[in-house]
C-alpha cells in the first residue's frame, strides 16, 4: 500500500517517471537490467578495440609472409633496397624513421614546454584575449593537414636548410633528415603543448600560493612545484607527439629526400618506413615487393607499440615518484 502511494506521489511530481514505470511493467524490466546492459555494452566496446588491433596485426602478418619466409631476420639488418633485383632490406628506413622522429622530438620539447608554461597561467592571465588567441592558434595548428606542412617545408624550410648547408660546406640538397625533423617538430609542438598546458592548469592554486608565501620566486615555483607535479602529464604529451612523428607520412615524404640509401649524416636525404610505403605501394607489381612493403608496415606497427608500452611504463614510474 505504501509502495502504491509512493508511486502515485512520484507520478504526480514527475509524469515522465510514471510513463517509464509503465514501460518497465509491460516489458518486465527490472531495476538491475539497465546496469547489466550498460556493463555489457562497455565490455563489448573494450573487447572490440582489442579484436580490431589483433585483426590489423593478423592481416599485416598474413600479407607479409612471403617476405618473412624469403628474408627472415636479414630483412631488418640488410641495407639494400632494390626492387629490380628483388633485394629488400628495411634498415635504412628504420634508421630514417628513428632519426627524424627523435630529432624532431629534441627540437620540439623546449618549445612545447615553454608554450605550456606560458599559457598555464604563470606568465599570462588565463582569461585574457591574448591567451585565448594563442590557445586557438595552437588548436588550429594541430588541425592543419600534413600536406600543407609539407608545402610549407618545401617552399620555406628547404631553401633555408640549403643555405645553411652551403655555409658549412655540406652538399646542398636542402631536403633530408634535418629538414624533415624541423617540419615534424613544427607539427608535433601543438600536441605536446596543448596537453602540457592542460596539466599545468590543473595544479592546485593552494600549492603554488604556499610556495610564493615561503618566499619562492616564480622560477623556483615552476622548477620545484609545477614541473614535479605535472611530470607524468608532460611526458605523456611528449610521447603522444613522438607517436605522431613516427607515423607521419605525407609531410615527411615531401621533404625527406626519398633516398633508399643508408643516411651518412643528419643532412643526408633518406626515407622513413611510412614514406617508402607511400612512394612504392602503388607501383609494387611484384608479389615479393608488395609483401616486403607490408612487412615494413608490420615493423612500423611494432615500433609504435614498443614506444607506447615504454611510455606507459615511464609515466607509471614518474607517477609513483610524485
């Protein structure tokens, strides 16, 4: 009797509840069922990501089996890539990918960290017009297509690098690993800077005020309070930028030089794993050539996975220390 009175009161207060209760009675839906369905949907969504990743890996390995059986481990150490004579070695492309990515990371980290600290509220008011303009500009840079960055590097960065090479007595190619690294650095700065800014803005104001009240300067507050507090988030942004740099294709293809020879220095033309696939995939007539390109995709998949797992371990270590 009390239950019926309570339901009548709820229907009077909220008519939608009365309608919902009638639907539940018609379809015999209990209060536990929505929670059960919600948990199952979340579980299926999580498993679908795992299944999709496994399917991608299986499809890549299946289509590269001919190359794996033909070359074995020599595929990763050989330095000759010659489709005419069916000689395929991916070591120059692995070296080119790692050189361009990590050099771009070294160039971008100081700038992204400086931008994060500047926009994090320590040097500029968060709600000022200039701060909003800079934040929107960073978001705009992260959304520009990579081919636009490629044209920017081709028409502006390449002539500058060629001039520097002539001054230092280096062969003035203009294109090469160093040029690709600069373009990649410009591309990945918005990613790490945006994430770093968001993490720095989450630092409690009480902690910073306590540092200032003890007589600390702004530099000391940043060094001993903000950076240790945001260490894991900043590293996560750097690793996100590294993942973007490793997988970048179009912009790198336009300025890296597309040379299949092992680079001798950072100014030499080279190729990355992504760029060689983009350049030769449409022209891969031979089955072994096609399979070798797919195996490069497998290598790129594993390199990205290893860096991602290593990054998570590093973030966990820093999180424990903080």
